[in-house]
C-alpha cells in the first residue's frame, strides 16, 4: 500500500473545498484534494451554473411569448434542446480538467476516488493511505433516499442536466428548488410537467404570498402542481413510468416518460466510514462548532452542504465557510462565519427571491416590525416586460428602522434582492434605501416604493 502525508487533505473539489485548499496552500501548507466525482463540485458541473444556462433560454422564450402581441413576433420561436445542451456543455465539459490544472499549478496534489476513513487522521483512497494533520470535509450533498419501491427509476438532477432530448411528459417528485426550477425549464422546452409535492405548498423556504403568486404563473405556464401528494411507488412498463401517489387518502396513478427526484438532498458523508475517525454526524451533516471544527475530532473541519451549520445550502455560503475553515486550520480556531444578509433565489419564471426573516419567523421571535407588501404587475417595471405576476414584501424593524426581511417575485428579482441583502448585512436603514438615487427606469428604482 502506498502512503502519503500532508498538512491538509480536502475531501471534495467544489466551492467549500477549493476555497480552503487554495488558502491553506498559499499559507505554505502541503495540501491534497480528492473527489469521487469530476473535479469542480456540484455548482459548476451539475448544479447552479449549467442550470442557469438552460434557464436563460427558457426565460428568453417566455419573454418573447409575453411580448407576442405587443410588437414582437414570437411565431416559430422554440427551444432546440440538443443545441441548448451543446451550449451548456461548452461551459461544463472543460471544468474538471481546468480545475485539475489549477490545483496542480498551485502545487496541490490531486486524487480521484472515494475517501474512506480508517483512523482519526487518515483515509484510504484505493490502494493509497493518506495521513494528514488536518482533514477538511467538503463533499457536498446527494439526493435523499425516498425508500419507496421502484426508486431506481428516478432520474436525478445531474442526469436531467445531461439529457440529449426533452421527454414529452415529466413528473417531478417534490416541490423544492430543483423541481420548481427544472419544471419551468422543461415546460418551456415543450414537455408536459406535473409536480407531486407532499406538503401544502411548494418552495416552503420562501414567503407564502410570493409563492402563491408564483403558483398562478406556474399554472398558466401549463405546469400542474399537485399538493399533499405523497409518492408511494414507481414502476415501469415498457418505456413508460407509472407513479402511484396518495392524495387525501385516495390512491392516484400518474404516467410519464421521465420521473425526476426533487425531494431534497442529504449530506454526502455516509460512504466515508466517518465512525472510524470518530466524526459525529447526523441527517444535517458533520456536527461542527462555531469554527466549523468537528465537535468530536479536532483534526477535522467541514463546510458547505456536508456540514451541519446555520448557513443555507448555497454556493456563496459554501465558499465563505471554506475560507473560514481554512483560517482556523492555519491559525487555530478563532474565526466564525457571518451569515447575516445571505440572499436566496429560485430561478423560476418569474424569479422568486428572499433575504432575512420571513414574516412568521419574525413574529415567532417576538419582534416589533412593519410589513409592506403588494402585487406589482401594474408597475412599469413589470408592464414593460408584460409580466403579469410580480410582487414584494418587506419587513422593517419599528425601533431601528432597519430591514429585517425582504421577499420578491418578478423580473430581475435575483438582482434586486442583492440590494436588500446589502442593507441587512451592513445595517443600512430602510430610510436610506428610500432616499437613494437609482438609475431609472430599472427594477432597482422600485425599491423606494417597497420600504
């Protein structure tokens, strides 16, 4: 067996992993990275980046159709799926090799395979044993097991992003980010789409009023959302899939060409034999303290989707956590992550975005605040793009006048939410946002009317 030793071994090559690897290497540490998947992590290879490239075409098609009787001729416009996938692949295909080259150029050793712990400070990767002073786990998340008959017939998000043709009929299991975003893309690409969600509303992490508005837009796009629908079994007959679900105690049967898993993800830690390294973990991930250090093994740190932190499962959060973990590995535990003002977006059509507290969360905390909300389909920013469904909700603390929550639905919501995020992170009062001079006419210039 080969044996290697490093100051730091990083498990994973995504945002949380890369941030830590480069920072520790620049501090003079010997560093190695290992990944069982193509280098680059979920976001760049099989997540947010390729998804946004497909979303761009869906958004363009929808916009052109909305403007069809307003001076723009949309007749004949359509998504050519194979060409769109080729465009997407032009970005994703070079990612793994480019990431490997960057690691090697920085003097970081690379390994391919599954890292399996065999002691508190060592792992096995095939026939190589690697011992490290510190081990940073940043392996991301994987689709949760549903534990239902026929689960093997489910297609996961990474495979959806590699399809060479769009199926005629798709069912999405679950009503979270993945299902809602991909449903809007697939519908514009010509598929008949149904979402089966066991909850009472989709996108439960977003404001209920904004989700209701989005639901109307979703239904008008031809996407069927079935709530309180629990999938019990998936079977296959020829090329057709049958999904058995319970709705209100009644069994329903749905058929489709493709069934996509969108029912949540779990930390990718179980196949690493963490018990051999005395790494405490649960369904939320590796249990860490405020310094992102394992509560049971001080040689181990964790960040990103694999770690049980207070941060939402987002790429910028993972990168920030990776940098904090690296600082603590280099200089000892001293630094913590600031999650204040972290925005979140679902790239549906229209986009839905949030930052800070939801109204029910603020009430549970006993805060005194004002709420301002409304539909904005009649505002110029929506009218000019023929967007029927848009809206906002802002929460402002009564005593300080500071924004504690903002929720948006509409064209460019993903961009405008960043201004609210900045206000929350840096304690900019709502009054200052109101007095700010904005470029006009822009979506940002709507902010004074929202606070």
